[in-house]
C-alpha cells in the first residue's frame, strides 16, 4: 500500500494469474508467497474454468477469480473473460455464450474483464455486441512471452473509444511460466479505504485506479487534463484526434503536465513512460 499527499490509500493488485490448478507452473501457495514478497497487497488466481475462492495464502489476500476462455483460434473467434471478486462460484457451463459468461459473473457480484483483446484479435464489433464489461487489459505480459508478441492493446482500446465504447484499463501478468517473462510485470493501483473484497471491487467498478508496469500516475480534470507522475521521460494525452499540438511532453524526470482539451475531443486517456520504458495508463474518460 502507498498513501498519497492527500491521504488516499492505493493498493497494488495483480488480477490475472494462473497456477498448477490449471496450466500455470507454480502452486497457489508459492505464487502467493512470490507476489507478497514483491509488495503486492492482493492478487486473484484466475485458473481456466476453475473458480478460486476469496482466501488468504502465504499471508497475502486472494480475491476470488476465474478465466473463461472461449474459442480455439482467431478466425472463428477467441475471447477470454476474467471474473474477479465473485461472492460465490457462478457455475458457468463451458457451453455458455460470451454474454452469458459476463452476466453470470455480474450476478455473482463480480466484475467481468475482457482479457488480452489484441492477442485474441478481438474487434470493435466484438465489443459492441456485448455489455457489462468493467474493464479490458491494455497490457498482458504473457502475450509477449515465449512464442507470443501482442502484449499491448492500446489500438483496440482507442478504436473502441472512437466507437463510443469506453473501457477502464487493466495491466496484468496472465502469469503461466514464472520464469521472469510473465510474472510481476503489470498491476493496477486501486484507491480504496481498506483492503477488503467489498472495498476493492467497488473501487474497481467506479474506476478508482490506474494501471502500471512501474510508474505512479495521478490524473485530474480542472478545465484541463492535469497529470502528476513519478519521474518519466514521456507524458502523453491520447484522444480521438489523430493530431493536435501540445499533448505530448518529452524530456527527463518529468513529473507534471497540463493539457488543454480541444473542442473536438470526445475522449482522452493518459499514458506515461519512464526512462526504463515502463508505462502507466489512466482509464479512458469520455468528455
């Protein structure tokens, strides 16, 4: 946990992790010990079609979770959906449709997250045909590990926003290998009053968090976009406009940026990059 200058608490959460319960290469207790040692406040174990209940392992808080993967290849259609924070096992049949999976997750009190849309080659049409997602992954570490190379889903996020589909954004590991390629690479920092299932899930539903590979990030709106971050080399405001002046700041040890919203901008999001190439992302904000 970190506490900002205003006294707000931020908890570090890893919300897409696999174990030996499905196809991960580490046992749940060992996974929990690893993430606790790296400063995580909570994680979710999201084994494929295996509901993991809320609990504590190796002194680390575990949120309930599961990953429901549908489709075998991208021509006929692949979509993976995370269920996080469910109060009970939604008992979703593997014959369910995408929308049925989302609905069952929500009925169980959880949030539904569209996993690695670029890796899956999901489309705006896919997103438009569904309702009820709380977020999507803008970064998924395993999607560039070993034989994969589509970790970032910024294009998907932005073209969806242009179509009026505004996603909140996760950075996740989707850890399977635990060999340094896909573990402890991406997380979200959640602003909540306490480290409880209810407080964390409610904050995520409200979008009170940012996604990161390392940098700290705070964004507020006061007639303009005001960005505060840990030292970075790039601070950028992305929007529906293909080009507009003064929206990207480059330099060394940048920690503050202000951007005046242009009249034709319909949405914005903030992305920062530090000197090591690590990124952080705000959620997409409709204007």
